[in-house]
C-alpha cells in the first residue's frame, strides 16, 4: 500500500474501551449485529518475509451484510492481510475458512473462485479498453456453437452484463461500449473496478484505499456507491487512512499495529481519537499485550 496520511475529524463523544481483538464479532463486545456463521474467517494468520513478521496471529471474522474497516499506520500489515485473503501471498501459519470450510488460496484465481474479489489502489484496469472489455478481462464470454471452438467472444452479452452492473451502481458513464478507460475520471474508473468486483465477487468485496488520490466530487461518488452496497448480500472490508470515511462506511473497525490486531471496535461505540490511540500504541488493551 502506498504511504498515506491519517485523517482525523473533529472530536466526537467519548467512547468505550477497546475490545478483545480475538472475540467473535457476534459477541456483545465486538457487536457486529450479525448472526450466523462468518462467510470468511481469518484465523491466527501469520506471514513473514525473511526476518520481518508482517502478520502475527491475525484473526478476523467477516459476515454477510457487514462492512469492516481495517486501519493502521504504514507497515502495520494491512496490505499483507489483503494479499493473503486474495491468494497473492500464502500464510506461513493459521488458516482461512469460507462458509465454515478451510480453504487454501495458493493463487488469486482460487480466491476469486471462492467469491472473494478485491479492488486495489491501482484498480488493475487497462486504459485502452472499454468498460465491458475491462470487466470481462480474462473471463470473456465465448460465443456458442462453432464460435466457441474458434474462440469468438460474445461482445453483445458482455456489453449487456457490463451495462447492467454499471447501472446498478449508478456510475455515470455514457456509451460504455465506446468510452475507453483512459478517458474516464478517477471516480468513474473506481466505479468500473467496483462494479467488476461485485459482478464476480459473490461473497466478499475487499477495497484498498477506495478514495485515495480522488478529488472531493469523485470521493463523494465512490462513497455513494459503497453506501449503496452496505447491508446487501456480501461482506466488505475497507482499508483506509481516511478516518471520517471509515466511520461513515463501516460497522466495525479492526486496528493493526506491527502485524497484530490490537483492537476490534464497534464503529458506533468508539471515536476517531480512541482508534488513533491504538494505531499509535498510546493505548494497548491487556488482551493485545499478552
């Protein structure tokens, strides 16, 4: 993840003490207000790069209809966590479970096959392709009959499905079959990347700094899209330095510090000031210090 500046809004009402980072989000402490088995469970995951421990026993549950914010200073382990959850890195310890079944993501394609999609900061869009071509890149719809044998792409079906996905998010892109990505605004590009991930990600959507490097208007567009997805039939994780955005968009906040979960907080019951004390190490719960 690129370096970012932590943004904190004006003070709000005082909040509760930090909770045990390893408690279930269904408990009264973490209070995610979700019932049932997590759609994705990260359990005691560790990852090392040589002598550097990037993740150290990280445990987080993700539930359908819930948005979890993951915050921490640069080098806290946020990007590594994202890459473990998407199959870019294999963990050195711990496990991942999807709907109660332990899984091994040894490649990004395996994570995607399990319904987990990510929108990275670079968006992974091809500038000289249009919306439909980007949304189906590597997953093109083939024509039927002899066309399938010849490898012919069904562009009409791809345009129709891409148009539906863009319309569902209300992304303002005219002529999606003509407009190239390089001609789009930052907000439109982010919208395409999010729409693509929702179209393919049936269970979990991971967003890495979704409003970074966007202007105010474009930030508002992207935030509106995310707000409309909240509470729907998928779980979301948002990594961000922008604290006001985290508080507006999440149900629960996980704080990482030096590769460890040091706090799991219900968003409605904490404050930006409290979160920052955990990020900086000024406040450390007893359970996280052991």
